[in-house]
C-alpha cells in the first residue's frame, strides 16, 4: 500500500532539509540519507539530536541564512504541533524550491473513532491547506490523502482500515518569477 513514506521519498531530491528530524522524523531522516536522489541532507528540530547533520532550530523562526537554498524541505508531522504554522510554512518556502508536507487529516475516520491527535495545537483538513498555501504565496503541486504507516502497524487490520485517509501529503512550491 502506497504510504506517507513512499510519498516523501518519491517527491524529495537534491539538497534536502528534514524539519522534525528527531523521534519519528529520525526514521525518515535515515531513509533520506540512503536515498540516491538526495545529494545532501540536513535536519532541524527543536530538540538536540545525536545525528551530526541535525541542528537545533524552531522552524517558526526564520531559517539561518546560508549560501544555498534547499531543493526540497520535508516537513513531516510537525505543522500540527506549532503555535504559528503559517509563519513556519512561509519561512520554509523562503528557503526551498519545493516543500513536501505531511500532516494528520483531522477529517480522517481514525481521528473520529480513535480520538487520535487530541494533543495537537493545529488541526488541518485537505481544504484548509489550500488557504495556508495561498497565504504563503504557494501552489499545491500534488496532494494525496494516505495511510500513516507507523500507527497502522501498532493496531493491525482494524487500524489499517481506519487510517487509510489519516495523513495529508502535499508538495508545495512558489511560482517562479518572469
């Protein structure tokens, strides 16, 4: 079954920044490090990581200016934990060609039936991400609603049925100027 991880891997290339690179994000970071389409990889999170390519940074603050932009920024399961997700999204879009965003879908059956995600600060639906993208001057290039593979493994077949629409997966980009 095509999942959130497959989506991330299929849409990530070049010079990459993985936002939220600790905890569950560490698994994605390791997969990206092994990917042939990733030429360089950095990560950031609000907590210290043992991984040498991960730096401490709150994405709601502007990213440090370096000599380069990223080809891709991956932001997986971070948005819902932020007090100002719009600022974070605009900050990330300022520093990349494309943003691969995955975030829980509050309209998913798993949220209603299993009461998942009640600790989140920000709730997203497929339609609300369009408003966020427009506010940041971005277009949604690709959008899918997919299973969240880590949770599905814990609860077996029932959970797999309930999580088929659990995660919003999108690629965002700002239009190029003339």
